[in-house]
């Protein structure tokens, strides 16, 4: 590292800092009916001033959150909850991380915003270098953005620049974002239906983790205007129901992409940065993608994302001529870059990858014990602290009971989300700072609720 960048890293607290103790989480404490009176008042205000499409409102939802620390939320009525969502997988290092706050404070004192792709900031260089060191296969070229969907769209454009082929294969159950470019490769019909006529015909969907179907689609596409130049996959589908792509499938997919000169894109926006018990989910299979999309846990609450790729693929864009043909106002944001560097350091110094794996193994073991006693649980799956519990009635998705389960969890002080096309999968993605004590409490509450709704 050049001396100036080394000094900058020290000034941002990126080197030589002893981590503070993990936050002491507290078990839930519910003081009011759920939602409480202040939440109900704010719901009435929200209905007046926000587009009704955004926030689901019912007699039981939502509560309004005011504070967060570690693995706890506190709402506007002073009810305390355990967070099993990490705010959509974002807060892996925990709410209110002192290291993240300090990095943000130091960088804000230097510069809040800059001229990202014209006169770049130094912190972006540090982050790009750090990403090249930690990603599998040393993917060493970064293209920064603000959201996961933007990172996906960067990857899709990069694949076209490299292969000159417009066809893309995605998978059934895939969720890659809802911007128009990302929506093209998102599978769920309810997201796509209102905009179907504005979506392209260049995307082909294969059954998840089916290599023969992928091979067949590539062959069929040769006779279409859209020969396949990219395949995009989530190593573990998040919103699709915590469905895990087997390592052997990912290896076969990598080999097939090599044979066909197809760009392999790994969407690790959800699974990256320790979530699945490895730094990146593809590492478990030994597969190195050509492009990797990262976000969510990378920024610990600050909106920053990146598409990282090999030099061979990224250089297909060619050098800038003064007007980048794909960029944004907040590209390589200095505040976001400083936060991401702090997150990476926290994950490494606190061994959060190992912690995610160990606690995930413990959580799933306890959930499998529940499955043996309750026929409503059809499956328990995932990796690390990315766990899916599928609820079924016979062979049918238990959609209504899943909703009832989540509502009762909220009343008992546990914040939980559903996933899957039929909304019948409990999506469990807590911050890495959760402990066995809190996990045991959650499993005990789950058992009580299962008995109640069965």
C-alpha cells in the first residue's frame, strides 16, 4: 500500500484497533398491545402521506421502530424485540456497531460526498483494493453503486460488453431487485405482471439448480435473436425461500459457462459478508464467478453496493473517454466506502464468519428438533445465519398459518419475515451478535406458537 493510503487507513481506524466487546442483547419486553398506541397513531399518519403500495397495514402490522442496538429493536411504544431479520440481511455486524459509527464520524468530518467518477476520493481506492483481497479468486476490478439492484444491472451490462450476446439465463424463484433491469431477471409473477409489456424477451428462466435445463435453454437460444451471454444465480435464494444451490451444481454451471464462453454472475447481495457461514457463499463450492454482486451487509445500513469482476471481463468496458456510459451520482461514495471498510474489519477481527457458521448450525439443530415434533414444519434449510423454515399443511404451502405465526412472533417480541413464492417460509437472518441464549428463547417461543396455530 502506498504511504498516503496507509496513513489514510490508520486515520480511519482501519488498522491496529482492538474491538470492543460484543453488545449485550436483551430478551424481548412487551409493554403494550401490538401495535402500541404510538404505532397506531403513526400508521394513521403514514396512510395519509405515503403511497399505499409501500407499507403493508393491518390490525396487527406494522410497529414503528425507533432504536436498535446489537440484535434488539425498540419501538415508539418502548416495546423491545429480538431482530431475526438484520433489516433484510443488512445489519450482519449488529445494530449500532461502534466501529461503523466511528468510521462514519471520521469520514464525515473529512468529506461527505465528492465527484465519484471525475475526481475520485481516496477511500474508494482503499475499498476497491480490499475487495480484491477478500473475494474468491481475487476478483480485482470493482464497479461501485448504491443498491443491490444497481450492482445486478452493472453485472448484466458488463456481460453484454464482454460477450456481445444479449441473452440471459436466470432461475425460477430468483429475486435480483425491482428496477427495470433487475426485474427482467427476477422471476416472481406478481412483481413482473404490471410491467410485463415493458420487460425484454432476452431472459430465459430455468428450474433452480437444474443443469440439464440450463444446457437446453442455451441450445434453444442459439436459434433466437438473444444468444446467451450471461447466467445469473443466487447461491442461496433469499426472497425465493432460502433455497440452496448444491455445490456440485455450481461446479457444473461453472464448467458449462467456460465451455460456452458465458459470463457467470453470482448475486451475493444477500449471501455475502459472512451471512452463510463463509465470507461468500460460492466459496463452499470452490467456484469463482466472473462477476459478483455485493451489497446489503457490506454497508451495515449505508446504501453501498458493488459489482466485482475479473480484469479480463471488466476491461471489456474499455477506458473512460470523459463520460462514463454507466455510472451514478453516488458511485464510490466516500462515506459508504469508509463504512464498508469498517464492516470488513469487524467481520475479520470478531471472526463473524466462524460465529455465523457455529450459531447457524446450533439454530438449525434446534429447529430440526421442532420439526420432529410438529408436522407443520416441512423443511429446515440454509447455511450459517441464513435459515429457512418451510411451513406446510400436508404437501400444500401453509401460507395463512405462516402469516399467523409471524404476527404472533411480533406479539411475543420477535421480528421475523416470510419468504418464498407462497410466503410460507420463515426467513431467519439475525445479526451475527445474537447469542445461543437468544436463539434458545426464539425456539421456545416458536414451539409455543406452533402449538397455538396448529
